[in-house]
C-alpha cells in the first residue's frame, strides 16, 4: 500500500502475473486472454460489441490518499456504468496501468478491488499494459447488445418523462465531506455512507438490461445531472424541464445538507453513476415496477420539452438558478 512501510520492487512481468492471478475469470468466449500479443475473443451471433474506455488519474478522479482497493473497484465501476447506459451485458476488459514504481502490494490490493466487482458481472480481464509514470488507470470494457436494442442518447421525444435510478448527490457530497476541513470527521457525523458512494459506485447493469428496448434514450450520470441530461437533449434535438423537488435524495444526504446545498450536489455534482433515461408516459408504470423489483427503483424528475436547454423549476414553477452544469475537463 502507498505510504505504508518499505516497498518491495519487482519486475513488470511479475506484476502482470499478479494481476492475472487475482483477476482470473473463465469465460468460454475468451479463446486467448492475457499472455499473447493480443486477445482472441468470440462475439456471439446476432450481438453488437459495445466498447467504452475511461481513464482515472490520481489527484483528478481520486485523491492520492484513496484506498487502493477502492481505486480498483471504481476503475471498473465507471466503465461498467457506460455499458449499463447503452443496455449492454458486460463481458471483457483490458487494463493499462501506469505506476510510479512497481509495488506488488499496491497492485495486489488494486487487483482485489477490481476482481471483487468483476466477479459480480463475470468480466474477464483479457489484456492490457503496465508502464512507469504518474499514477493513472485506463480501462476498456466490452459488452454485448442485441442488434437494434441498444439504448442511445438520441431517442428522446417531446412529451417523454425523464427518470433517474437510485438517488442523486451522494457521491458529490461524499467528495465535499472527504476534503478539509471535514476529512477527519467521517462516519461520526453521518457522512460515511456518502463517502462510500463516492469510493465504490454501483454500476446499474441490471437496470440497463431492463431498459433495453423500452427506454427512449439513456445516459449514465458521471459529470452531473444537468450536464448529462443536456447530452441527451443535444443528441435528440429537444429540451428538458426538471422538477427540483422531485430529485431523489438519500436519507444520508438529507441529514447533512440544506435544500440549496442538496440541490447543488444533485444537479451538478457528478460521480453518481445512476442512469438517467426518458420513456413514454404509457411505459412508465410497468417499467418502474420492473425496476423496483430489480433492487434499484427509479423516480420521475421531469419531462422532455421542445425548447432547447435544460431548465430546473421549483414547486411554484420558478426557475432555479444552477451555478454550474457539471464537471468538465479543461474548463
């Protein structure tokens, strides 16, 4: 673990062997995985291959002090969330790991966190790379979706209802309370569950499969609700009206924030990795019931409108000012 005792430095191929051992998951569609110059993978007939890549950089996507197990978990979780948003069943992953030095204890703990989530979704690690440099993790995930069944951002229609799974704002609040001057308070002040949501997000894979062929448009909430719903609106050529009072909040978030702070976390905080989707009103009742039975329900938070842009209104219909739309690199 970083910062704990003396490090044992080992060769690159020993690290690769360690990762391979910890993350071994057998799949019949992996004809050749780690160990050759390229993986050989079989895509099932009638399925499209869904591919997504994300990079996590120390000091940007996670603090240098983050638990290594959590880094491994989150690196996979944020990628699986992209597959969930398109309605894909996860299958394989490749990992490019850049490390300041070859520390087998760090790698083992990272692999443990990665493998814990990979096993839940039967994701096989089939290749990648290790190199020396500032700490960063680049992961590419692959999944399957039947031809014509993928969830896209471009399918929203005027009159559709807008829904989100789970609750919003926990991770953003967790980040807020994990920074000074709150960092030392932790679970004692009730922020422990919020920080846990930040460090170990739950990709809504099962819910994405339920939405397949039923939701009109879908996206995962990584950069903030306003920003990500805005991507649906842009792709679909529509706008959106959000009811601020309908935004679902956890009891943990409600207990540590007032209305304005809570709305800020929910609307533009990001790192939720919940699904935001639109569906015709006629679909809503049955769809919400199916989602609830999956273990993660959804809440209607607004509707798709003709006027471009995303607007937030309070119970009186008054526009709510949102200082920022969400996270944006290079902004």
